[in-house]
């Protein structure tokens, strides 16, 4: 729990925004952080934003990796970028299995971040490279930025 005064957040997708898009990243050796990611995170924080990653990671639900592997990847990403927190949906939606509330475009991960951090949504943003990122940002009520 973060006891700081309420401030805005920049919610960031992982693949294609913080790191290179590489299909399913199931091992830390597959993770390629963009060379500018850490400096961008530092600038966001200097400007008074929380930098929070919100990411769908269905490789866990597909049985391609263990949740413990994802935790190792997330810790590495956090240590090498300075991001405040990483929230991931490990679920894989398929027919006859109910969809979870954390997989974007749902807003469960945003709500979890808001329980953990005093976030001012009015001045917050979602940055992503897919329609589901933008839809999730719109559902939670933040400004959205689509990267191409």
C-alpha cells in the first residue's frame, strides 16, 4: 500500500509499449526492454505520475509458462525500468469458460492498482498499442494514447 497523496497515473501496456512485441514472452531471455523505456518512466515520475503496467499475459493460462516465471519477468522489468507496479491478467479466455474481470478490455487490474495506490483518475492516462488497451482506458475513465 502506498501512503502518498493522490496523484495521477500513466497506465502502460507491456508488449509493444515498454518492451518489444515478441509473441509470447515466456522466459526472461525473450524480454527485450526498449532502450528508452527507463528514461521515459523516470520522466513520468518526475512529472508527478505513477507509472503502472497493466498487461494481459495469457501464456500462463495457455500452459506455456508458470505464474512463477511471469513473476520473475515482472521483477526484472520493474528493476530495470523503475516502473511503480505491474499488474497482469494470466487468464486465457476460451469458449465455455467465463471471462475474468481482469483481462483488458475489462478494468479489474486498474481497480486493483487503485486499491494499492492513491490514484487520481481524472488526470490519468492509458498508453497502449491495441484496441483492447484503449477500450480498457475508456471504460475506467482515463485519457488514452494509442501507439502505432
